[in-house]
């Protein structure tokens, strides 16, 4: 997405050489370059050469497409001679193992005021902030430890390619899927799991409210 939709002069991908991801990225870049869809140059840097201090590329922002941040902080604080923001993304905030390997580490490691955790929704941001505050308060109550997350929490919703995902004629869509023209339709995109997501109660609450506000709804 950064390559296809971004407007960067250069993107440096940090990974070990000759991996599957590198092959796919190079193939996509060649395809987009032929159609003049991008003007971004792509470079690849070995993570092992970075870890050994053999390379120290000019970095404006070091971004991880997932929620990993420990290696990036280590590289900036212990190896690189440069100072740059670190950004990373979180999609879910409720896994039990996050308490130790995510939230607690965010309180212990040297984040800076310009580092940012990208939350994909306001709800995710609230959940993350709640967990950080709760753990901080628990640590203070247990041993007077004053630990706070010093980075940022920014909200950037997931993007949508509107050239591919776009509205179509509703009457045609209803006919295609066999729905009556006046049927009341609700669509759920998600999963139900006792372990991670999603909580069924909010969905049932919304369903009840919609039925109460629309007494003419006919069950299908």
C-alpha cells in the first residue's frame, strides 16, 4: 500500500536478502513502473548488516507494518548514529499476551515524543490507552514505580481503494443476491471467537435497537 498509493521519493525495505517478500515486492514495483503508476524508488537493506552496524541508511521514518517495535528501538538507540521517528501499527488490542510483550514493554523502553503507535480506530486507541494507564497504576500501587508511555497514539483508519471498492446499483445488487427490493439488510463482516474477537453483545444490542426503531422489518 505504501508503494502503490504513497508519494514517497524512496522506500527502503529492511529484510534479509533473497526472501519471498523481496521477490514479490520487486515484481510489483516492475509492474507498476511499466504502467507509470509510481515514481518511488525502492531499495533493500539487510537487517543483519544493520544489526552489525555495517549500514546506517538515511531514515526519515522507520515504520513497521505490524506491531513490532523492540528491534527498531534497539537499532535507533544502540546502533544508528541518526535520530528518527519510529511508527508501527496495531489492529487488535485485547490479546492476553499483549500485557507483557506489548504494553509493559511500551512503558519500559525509551520511546520519544515523536514516536507513534498507529491505531486503526478510535476504539483501538481508547483500549490501548486504558491498558497502558491500568498497568501504570498497578505498578505504582505495587512498588511506587512511575512508568508512563512517552510516545504518541495516533488514529489512522484503514484505507480503501475506491477505484476497486465502490457502490453499485442497489436494485441490481438486491436482485443478484435474491433480496426483496424493500428488505431490511444488515451485513456483518467479522468473526466470532471466544479467544480474540468479536464480542457478540454489542452486535446484539445494535440489532435490538434497529428492530425497535424499524417495527416494519420483516424477518427473512
